[in-house]
C-alpha cells in the first residue's frame, strides 16, 4: 500500500510537470491570439490565363511577363500544329504599394500597346471579408496601319474596366468572377455595338503547393456579338520568383480589349492556341 | 481516502502553477540562410514566452505569419509553400532551461525540451545565455535548424537554391512583476 502510494505521488509529480508546460503554452496562445491574417496566394500569378487575377504584388516589386500564343493546333502538321506562328506580348508591371499596380505591355498581334491600373480594394481575411476585390482599368492602342481606313487616334483606342471578385475557398480551390465592361471606339461591323458587357469566370485547383490547374471563361452579353466567347485551360507552376503558365485557349490576343470581344476561334472545333506566360519578379525597392 | 484527496489537492495545486511565472511579450526571432544567389533573412517581433525561475520551465511561442521579409513575394512563398502557416500557424518550444541560476548576472544555460515546427516535434538541446539585471532577464541563443528534420521540403525545381540549414537567433526579455 505504502509503495503504491509513493508510486502515485511520483506519477502525479511527473504529470503535473507536463501539465504546467502545456498549461503555460495554452496561456500564451490565448494572449497571442493568432491575429486576423490576410488570405494569401489566391492565385499564383497576376494573370490566370489571358485575363488578370485579383493578385497584386507587394510594394516595390517589378514583374516582367513574357507571353506567347502560337497558331491554331488544327492548322496541321505543316505548321507544326501552330508552332510556326507566334504572337508575343512583352509586359512590365510595377507595384507602387501593396495594393496599387501600374502595368504596360506591347502585343505583336495587331501591334497593340496596353496600359493598366490595378488596385486591390478589399482583401480576403481569415476573419473578416470573405472575398478579395480588385479593380482593373485598362486602355489600349491599336497601332496597326490600315491603308483602307482613315485611322485617327480616337479610333485606335479601346478601354476595359473590370471588377475582379475572388475567394480562396480552401487551400485547394480558388474561384473568381469578373464583371467586365469593354468599350471600343471602332468596331469591325456596323451591327456591333461599341459597348460590351461580359461576365468572366475563373478558377484554380491546386494539385500541389506549387502546381495548379486553371480555367477561365468570359461570357458576353448581347445578341450581335461576333466570334466566340473566350475560353482557356491551363496549368501553372510556381518556382519561387518565377511563375510558368502553360495554356490552351481559343483567343490569340492577350489584352482584355482583344480577347473578350474579338475571340475568333471555336474551341471545340480545335481552333486552339497553345501558349504560355512566364513571369519573373524583381524587388527593386524595399517592401517595408 | 483522506490521502487520495490530499494527493489530488496537491496535483491540482501543481496544475495551477507555481505562481512565479515571468512573461516576455517582446520576443525577437530572426532566421538567416545563406544561399547561392541571395541570402534569405526574416525577422519576427511577435513571439512570446513564459519562464518559471523556480522550476526553470519555459515555453516559447512564435507565430509563423509574424516573420517579415524584405521581399513580400518571398514572405508569401515562405508561408504558402514551406511553412504552410495556414495548417501550422505556430512554432513552439517547451522544456527546461537547465543551468540557470537566479541572481547570477550571466549564466550559461541549456534549453532542453521539445521544439515543434511545421507540425513536427523534436527533442532539442540548445545552449544559450541568460543575463540578469535588476528586474529583468534577457535570454539569447543562436542555433541551427535543419529543414529536413521538420519535414520542410525544398523543391527540386528551384531557381534560387535554398540552404538545407538555417541559423536562428532568439532574444527574449522577461520582466519580474
């Protein structure tokens, strides 16, 4: 009985030691209260496929984005399934602060120059806003010479405004909605309107921490729309500083004033362009 | 029966704590790793700790999202890809600081106990120094953490080479109440 009792005391002493450490840790946790943190990494890149994602880079970040869209896959073996044709966009974007980014770019297709302002209005938080909302205003200049038409500067301008609403539902799945307004000063046919409203839908499924599948679709409202709605499917790989995005899309243009209203390929008939976006981040100013 | 009640009483008493815990709310943690292209460093001022000078027990708690980098994208990758801070929001140590002598201006101490990082717990032994001045205690230690020990993966497909071992510096100041 006596030895049993002392054994009990020893046991209690040991468990009480453990008890104290655990108790102290819990007390610290209560006081530290893991704060309301912003939800990061909704998308890996500032682009999803052709269009923008809600992501803005941190202050002082300069991002270089090189994008290619090859010719149509169904153009056959003679054109090496489209690889003989290549359209390039060279882009640079600079983050003035954690929420505001300015960007410029040049597209070889139609010789388009583009510029945009992108601002994060609301950030998704672990407790708080359920979504991230980012505004993008994009202006582009169509600089291709058209001997058949008198091209004034006004006629060359196109504008797009988009409200990007995204939610990282869980570490695996992110979804984004993109209500968009497109205004083109010059349209191809008289029946087309200069105004166009569209709703974009995009998503990312993470296959691992660094690889994900992406999809993007823009539905255009209205009856007299030419061509097809833009659709793209892709895979993205992030390697720390670089994001590689490989995609298949029926759009050849890489600015929203191009791919939203004037996508000419029919995806399900094989008018698909293989393409990629490669981005590289440089921190040119301190972020804090 | 009386004895059992007595033992239970002492046990609860022990659980209530030995009273004399001192707290540090301004813990500083830094890690540094030298890599081929660029060094990686981050600082955290959100760490906190409790220390009991009588029993020499200590717990240290470090919120992972509190690490600040010079490059914001690196900070995002640190949280998203390496530490998975949404799943494992904190790192902590609990154990004994043996070698501590109350009243001594400077004592060499060894922290022995369990360290948990990235959800993986390991027994560690870290030598450090404790400085005593007036109403405060200051603890400092520098030690290495091998990423593999805590199942922090370094991907093969990386352009920046990341060192497999990082140097961690900790400084905690405790005030006697």
